[in-house]
């Protein structure tokens, strides 16, 4: 019985030792970077690789795992290890501040470097912060993770709010889109809200930009653009050489010429005739007679074929009625 109790207590002691060792190992792992590695602590710094929306005039804080501010000599060396360039590799003037850790008031900033651009950075631009491998510390370490480059992007430039007067109706929308398509301008559509479309029109060089708002659906605006493109790109038919401009041919004037009203010949026909000839009026008389005959025939009413057909059908029907009547009479009195 006593042996069993000893075994139980031994197992309990063993478990306590294992748990204690695990706690110690875990604590050592958490502080391993600060004890053995000299590097930039991006989690504690105000900037890290790929960050965006950095203010153009903000102060950047860099936190390292070791003391980098032990004395004025070290501070001057470490200041020369920090540089900044823009996306074209042009150096940016910056102000660097490192507080001497030998001063008891600065012990909390012993691992920190503060820097700020002398002039505000440009909005929406990419910059690179470079930390040289020559950065020094007065503390021991097993590994040094330097140099390091941090790429970041400044805050985007705020677009001016769209004024309500930029809201256009459908008629104005069609007019603006038609002009843009004819000039081959760029047209961009954005749905800023439900049934609220932003139309951005820019010229080829993108030096001129106009924005409009249309209250409607994206499908409606796209359909308008599609129809306007079809209308503008419609092939033009070649002009008729005999009828330039494809204008309709003029209708012939039904009114007779002055010579025709008189029933005679044109003036050119009279020139060949002898003025003293007795036959100079024969042509006029013959034509007048022909016209009178034509007028008489016009006034005659043509006989209608339907009239003959009606008379024949009526006769046949009458004969049938008589035949049927006689047959019924004979049957009734027989």
C-alpha cells in the first residue's frame, strides 16, 4: 500500500517538473529575438513593408530589438544608416532623431529612431526606407538581420466631392456621350450608388476630365452607348453622280408648256416654215381635232362586264325558280 502511494507522488512530481520546464522554454522563445537577434521590430514600429496610406508629413517611428542610442558617437553613426528615396531612386531629405539612452529620461527610447521628411511627401506616391547593415548597438547578439528596405505608399489624394449640379438628364446624357464618341474620347462608368451612375469623360491625352451623374441603371447607360456607336459607325452610301447628295429626283412638271397649251409646235418648228405658207396652221388644226376626239372618248362611260354577268345570273335564277315552282305544284296536286 505504501509503495502505491510513493508511485502516485512520484508521478505527480514528474508532471510538475515537465510543466515547469515547458513554461521556461516558452518564455525563452518569446524573448529569443530580443536576446539573440539584432533587427527591426516591425510590429512595434509605425511602418512596415508594403504599408499604405502613410501621412505625407507624419513622423515615422522605428523600433529595434537592441539599444542603438548609447552615446553621441553611436547616435551619429546610426543616423547616417537611415535613408529614404522616392520611386525614381531620388533621395528624400529627412530629419532623424535618436535620444541618448545614457540620459535616464530616455531609457524608454533606447531602441527607437524617429524620422520625418523635411518637406511633405507627395500624395499617392511610393517611397522606400533603407536601413544599412552598419547600424550599431552596444548589446550582444547572435544574428543581425540587416540591411532592410521598407516600401510604403503615402495617402491617396482626395477627390473633390461631386457637386449636385453635375447631375444630368437623359437628353443631356445622350448629347454628352454622342460628342465624346465622335471625338473618340475615353468613357468610364462607375456605379457610385444604386441607380446612380458616374460618367467620366476624358480626352485622348487625359488632360481634360469631365464628370457627370445620371440617375439610372448601368445597363441603361451601356445600351445608350451601344446605340450611339452603331449610329456613328453606320457606313455612308456613296453619292449618286447624277444625283449628288442622294436628293430625291424632282417630279416632272405636269403643266404643259406654253406652246403645248396652244396646241402648236415649239418655236423651233415654226422657224422652218414659210410665214406666207397657206399650210402653216394645218398642224394646229389637226392636233386640235385629235384632242377633241380624245375628249369625247374620255367622256364615254365604259361598259361594265359585271353588268352582263349580273343579267345572265339573274336569268338563270329566274328559270330555276319557275322550274321549282312548277315541280312543287305538280307534286302537290297529283
